[in-house]
C-alpha cells in the first residue's frame, strides 16, 4: 500500500532507484482513532505525512483555548506541517486532530530532512506544499474577516454535500462551529433561519438539505 502513495509524490520519479528504495524503508504506517491528537507543539515531530484513510482537521489554538480551523486533509493529501521541526519557514504551531479513524504514512523526520537538503525536486515540492497551505490559511482569514456568516455556512454545507453525495449531512452544530471558527450559538441561530426559509431541516446529529439551489444562491 505504501508504495502506491509514495509513487504519487511529485519528486518520486526524480529519485534514483537506490533513493526510492531508501525512502520506502524510511516510512511507517500509523493509525489514529477519531478524536485523537495527531500532532501538536507538545508532541513529537512526525515528518512528512500522507493520509491514506480518514480526515484530519488542522487548526491553531489561542492561549484562551479558542480553535481556528485552517484546513482539512483527506485521503491522498500530503502534509509537511507535521515536520515543522526541520522546516524553519514554518514559524507557528498547529494542532492536528483526527476527525475520523485515520491511517497515515509518515516519512521519517531525519530522512525527510536529509532528502529535502540533498534533492532539489523534493525541496521544491515541499515549498510548494507550504505555499498551498498558506493559501488555505489566507482564504480562511478572508472568510472570517470579510464574508457574512450565512454565506460561509451555506458554502460549508454545500461542500459537505459534495463530499458525501448525500443531502443528509451527519455533523453536529458543535463540529460546524469548530470548522467555521465561531460559537455554537451562532451556528444554531443561522441554521434555524435556514430552516424557517425551508432551505434545510435540522435533525438529531445532523442537517438535511431541502433546497440545494437556494443554498447555492446564499453561497455567492
């Protein structure tokens, strides 16, 4: 299984057969239960991570304990923030939480440090990933600062619908609040407004979309 995902790394074909074999030897597969903390400032530096199953939420946490969700990672995504100890350009701490039962491939941090220093293609790929994640962070900041909450909530529900291909979205209001960086009460009020407009139906442990077109209009 690991070779299937390693072969998809953009710099894989730029490695010699010996380097490919060495890279394959320097990986481990780990599993995390839903709700587990995968990475934080207090945990070990993991190395480059490839998600093979499940979903991981990456956030930053204030001193008061408030979480701001930066992005989510799912099957096939690669993350280098879990190797922040060897990438000096990463100057902030992140918290990674398993939103579902997860399985990941970890490239040993020492070897990862070695390969990005010796192989220009691996180094460029790493910086491209950092740039992509930074773009995700800036998009979140823009949403928080400038977008109205009804638009943000509508867009979130549409994205969840597209992921599951199901009008019934199994997610709690507390989870929505964490993903959208707001209070549960704010989510509850807006969902009730959507329900009064017959756009959604609030259900136990989830939401059912009744009018997807109206939801899409709100998201613009």
